[in-house]
C-alpha cells in the first residue's frame, strides 16, 4: 500500500500542491491557465488519445453506456439519502452535485496514467469525455432546477471543445484518414501538457475555497463519493462484462473525489455553493487514503479483477 501511495497518489498531490502554493504565495490568476486547459490542452489530449487508441468501437461504446448508467444509479441512490437527511431545494441539488460527479479529469486521468500507463489512459479518456458532457448537461440541470437561465447554460455544453475533439477523432478512425504529422505532432505536444496543467489548476482551485456547512450531509456525500461509488462501479462493470484493465480504470476514476467544476455550477445557480465547496475539499483530502486503498485492492487482484 505504501508503494502505491508513493508511486501514484503522492506525485499527484505534490504537483497539485505546487498549484496550491503558487496561488497562495504568488496570487496567480487561475482563469487564464484554466481556460488553456479547457480550450487547448484538454481537447488535444482527447484527440490524440482517441486517435492513437487501440480500443474497439464496441469497447468504447461499453464505456459510454457505463458512464450513463453509473450517473443514473448514483442519482437514484442519492435521492432517498437526501430525503433521509431532510435536504430540500438548493441543499438537495448541492448534495447531488457532491455525490454524482467524480474528478475524472485533472485527478482521475493523472492517477490512471501513473497506475496503468497509456493502455489505461485510453479507457480513462473516454470516461472523462462522457463525464465532461454529463457535467455540462445533467449537472447544470440538477443545479438550476427552478432557477432562471438554465436553458442558456445548457447551451454552453455546445461550446465545450472536448466533445468536438472526440467527434473528430472518431470520424478520423471510422473514415480511415491518416492524421498529418503537421497536426498530430503539435496536438501531441499540447496534449502532454494537459495532465500536469490540470493538477496545477486543481491545486489553485483548492487554495481559493473556504467555508464548511451541513457537516452530517457533507460527511455522507463524501462517503458516497469515495466509497459507495467504488462499489457501484465494481457492480456495473461486472454486469457489463468489462475487460480487466478497463474495469480497474473505471472503478478508480469513479471513486475519485468530487469534481472541482461543480463548485462553479453550484455558484452560478446558487445550489448551496458553500456546501459543495466543502464536499470538494474534504473528499479531495480524504481521497489520499481511499484512492490508495482502492488502488491497492485493484492491483493486488484481491477483488478478482
């Protein structure tokens, strides 16, 4: 377990820590780097990752199906739990955001790359794209229930370049087009900058968050996000007959802490942003332990994968 922590989890937090310190000490502006990650580095990573992927269409389709089913199952379980906690309105929406959306990008892809190398990253990228699309649609819908401007916000998903990068890569694969080196090489260089930049942004974003509230609901959301999600992922991947490596990747990505982007969504639609922020911070810190344990179980074949 200590070896897994040292080889996989610790490097992720060291790089994120650099971003945290940069924001706290140098007061760096996060917006420009965040935009570069969203509009340049991340689409390049998706495009090059998918065009170089050896995954079959059937395999990729299973990951897409898994992503949708995983989100729906998590929502169905979160709903009665929120009722038991007597959460209503904005607090209930914030609870859903905290439990449903894992940090599959800047944290998840980094762990997958370190733990399972490029072969695992191929599957991880497809899950990441699916979560990005769900984040721009389902997350916005849940956060904006009863508020104005939700339709305009849903349209923002059409501006997210990761989806178009994925569609271009799929089109190139289906048509058999060879990507010219004048495009593939620059895209590869930009894609290689994505994961370290994502971790820097993660650290900078964590340095900006403040305030905790609804401690019981917060603890419940963290437990569901880090532990229950892994159990759900284990069951669904088994039912779908996923290959061993892909199954491990999806389980670990699904058990990531709450995605930082939900803070932005919660703030925009007033879906209990202080509560959501607390879930993001606490789940990220506790994940140092849970991610290490889950990775140890997966790599030691204790779970029979």
